C-alpha cells in the first residue's frame, strides 16, 4: 500500500511456523482484527521497513515487512490518499 492509503483488514494469514504464530498473536493483542481500518503513515528509507501504520485512527505501530505481510487488507474504495 502507498503512504497515506487506507484499507480495511480482511483477515490474518495462516501461520506457516511457530514464529508466524507468535507474531500473529501479538498483532491480535494489538488490535489488528478483521474489520479494523489501517492507514500507512510512513515507510522506511526507500520504501523499506519499518512501515508505520495507524490502526483504527488512533494508535500507530511500526511493523516489519514480514509482520505486515501477515495482515491481509482490502483498500477502501473511493478513499483519497492523504499525504
């Protein structure tokens, strides 16, 4: 997702191993749940990690690319990208 884009969490990916399972549990504890909205606030240098996302319009989290890849989202139709 580009910086400023908003999306709705559709689901979390199935864990492939114990490490993914632990990351998914932590994401769930933080509130990364289906139906929540997320917005990309910032990306690391040259589009790399970390990726800063705002969850539900209130809390901001920095995610590594591997963590972000576990969160499956659907862009919000008609939503304008905010700089």
